[in-house]
């Protein structure tokens, strides 16, 4: 207690320089990431601006670039992604519930499943394409080039991610809810249905939509499957032939005619908008259901 | 109270546990202990009995050789220093230890003579009859009404009028009705800590269990809320047999009829401590004239 107390910071040159350098690093990182993204975005929008109109989404693909559109690709994408979600969400959430709530962690087969799920999430999508080509399109299932083939392959692709994000969400539900429920004589299944799933729902939904939106932008496995690039009708069922936006874009870009370039750019913008809508829906639904009691 | 002899039986068998830890029981003593246990099981005023109960977490023995019983319509308190296994024993009474990976129970726990860990005992049914209130208030993220109606709903009550009646009765029983009757549909998370704990008690008694296990129910509450819970316990003990684990000796002295004192003993071959039951008797006896010097040391605040 010699000097009067002071809370004024003592100037320290070395410290403030370090602070400054660190901040500069952070901003540089942010700038590079955003800059690259913006450059791409602006480039695509400028290139495609001439074709960004309702004709684009209303017309079917055509050999003449002036009349060509992407309607069948948009509907194809919606079909394939929709069916993929319908298959992968129940399977993925079910697997996550099993692994988190029911599996005894010291059993070797449960550990094997866990390890496999982690590994599957890291497998390149082309590999799933090859698998689908051999066993779903041809081979055992022989489903041909149809919507269901594409959906099954994309399901394999997104399923591990759906399982992982759902497990995260389930794990975030406080254990005290489970214990409280079990202590009231509820069975484990009742506890899952009444406590775990409702509380994990926003997280499961957000994570699942984000992983399914990956399927929307995926082209490699569908290229492996030999998705058709010139389809002039919309899919009508699971056994319809199909094309999807990424494949259509790929076809237009690789076309020799220069006029197809703006068309491809405009299609990319449409795909980006679809992705944005899906992600926005994920955020909206999360906020909607995350009713904090 | 009515039959002091039963307490003599019990303090003798507990004494055996202590004095003859390493010496194997003789055949005669073993038979006598078993006979006592069977006699306790047959008594209508005894709800729960534990006989040579030991609990292991993996290889580690958390508590060993506990023999005691819980009398109907009484409050039984478990006291003792941290890690003495009192919560572990409590959780054996409604099989909450099942939920812990690697937990294993040896010995017998009987509920009206039925083996709680036997093949005919379903964990859900056990927990419906032997309810539990946790250390930290854990209301569900639902409305006050839905919290109380949760137990009846999972146990098959569907009619709205039935549920309404149960909710009102339970909240009145938990001395919470007057405070929340106008906002039954608002969130249970908006209640104060003490109200939340009383809501958890209301939730537990809504399914009319016979026994209510309370695992340090006041440790997260302020003194006023604690006093209200203690008053509440006195009121509901006629309907519900209560077993309470507490760190607070004064609380045990104030509220309980019987007290079990647990402590830890160092294992000879490892540095981990195993809990043992030292003394089990009427609360008055434990606090005024304990038999074991360790109980006396704890009661008078010389350790723990």
C-alpha cells in the first residue's frame, strides 16, 4: 500500500506491437478467404448475367445455346436430393440414436461401427461413385441410370456426416434430463422419444440440412455413374432418367461452343442460390425450434 | 420406537462387519445374519433391506458390505464424508447405478422381500415405486404442467381430467401450488432453484411411489429454500418413505428418524478408498450417544 492504486494500463511497446501483428494476421486470413470467394462470385455473376432470366429455368437443355435452359436439371437435383434426404435422415438419425443411447460402448462391434462411421465420412466421393456403378447401377441391384440410383449413392456419401452431426446433437442433451426421465419409470425408448429427440432436434436438423446440401453440389460420384447430360423432360418417379445441376453445368462448360459459357455461369448462380436457400432454411428452422424454455 | 429390539439386531450385525473385517464369519454367525435379514424382509414396516451390499465400478470397490434397512413412513438419512459411498448405496435402491457403465452390484437389495436385482424386477417398475430427487434440480425444458404430468403420462395416464387432478394434487403436495397455479403452462426453467427442486419433488410424487430417494436435495439451495424442503419432507413422510443423502449433519439431525453413518477406509493394496457403513441407528442415538468412535469424531466435527 505504498503508491495510490491505479488501473491505467502501463504502456508497453512490445505488447502492443504483438497485438497489432496478431490482428493483422487475423484480418489477412479473413481477407484472403472472402476475397477469393468474392472474385469467383463476381466473375460468375458477370459472365452469366446475360442469361440470368426466367428462360433459363423454364427451358429444357438444347443444342442451341440461345434456347437452352436447365429446367430438367433443377427438377432432377430436387428429386435426387429430396429422395436422398428421405433415405439418409431416418437411417442416420436412427444410427446416431443407437450409438449414443443404446450401444454399450465396451462391445467390440459397437466400437467397430463407430470407427467405420468416422472413416466413411473421410472417403472421397468418387469412391462411392465407383461402388454405386458396380453394385447399384449395374451388378447386384442393376437399377440403371435412374433417380433412385443417384439417391442411393448420395445417401452413402452423406450418411456418415448425418450420423456424426446427429450424435453431436444427441450428446449435447444434458444427462440430467435422461436421469430425471428414467427415475420416473420411463423406459429407455420413452426417454429417447420424449427427452432426447425433442431436445436434439434443432441440432440434428441443422446438421442434416448442411450435410444434405453437400449432396446438392456433388458431381464426382454422379459422373462416375454416367448421369445423362441431355435430358429434356423432368423426372416423374424413382425410376426416371435424370440429370442434376452440377452435371448440367459440367456439360455446358465442356461444350466447345463459346455461347454456352454464359449459360454455364448462370447455372452456377442458380445452384448457389439453391444452396443458399437450403442453408438459410437450416438456420431458420434451428431458430424456430430452439425454443429456450 | 415400537420395537427397540430390531435396532439391537441391526447394530449387532453392523458391529460384526466392523470388528471382523478380515476374520471370516463362522457358520453360526452367518446363519444368524441371514436369519435376521429374512426376519427384516418379512416385516411389514420395513420397505427396503440391503444385505452385504457391495458396489464396484470396474475393479474399484466403491462401497462394501452394507447391511441396513429402511422403515416405512420414516426419514432415513445417510451421512458421511465425501466418497464414502452414501450416494452409491442410495442409487442401488432404485437401480440408477444400472446407468453407469461398468457398475456392478453384489449382495442383496430387497424391496418388500423381492430382490430388486432379480430376474422378476424390471428397472422401470422399480423406479416407478422408488422415486428419486436429484442433487441439482433437473426440471425438463417443458412447462410446469408437463413436468408434473410426465411421469403419469409415461405410465399410461392419458385423460386430461385425470392429469389435471394429478398435477394439482402433486403440486399441492409439494407446497408449490399456490406459487404456480396461475402459470402452469409457463416454463419450469423460469422458476427459482428452490421452486425447481419442489417441482422435481412434485414430479416424483405424481406417480405415487412408495419410497422417495433424495440425493443431497438441498445442496444447491439457499437456507430459506432448504428450510421449505425440510418442512415439506416432514409433511410428506406419512405418505412416502424418504431416504435422504446429506452433507449437512444438522439437516440429518433435524429431519431424520434414523441415520446411517458411512465413512471411507483405505484399501491395503491401493490408495483408493472404499466406503463402509459404520453405524446405523435412531438419529437421536447417533447424535447423542454413538457407539463407534469414528461416528463420534464425525458428529462432533473432528473430521470430514
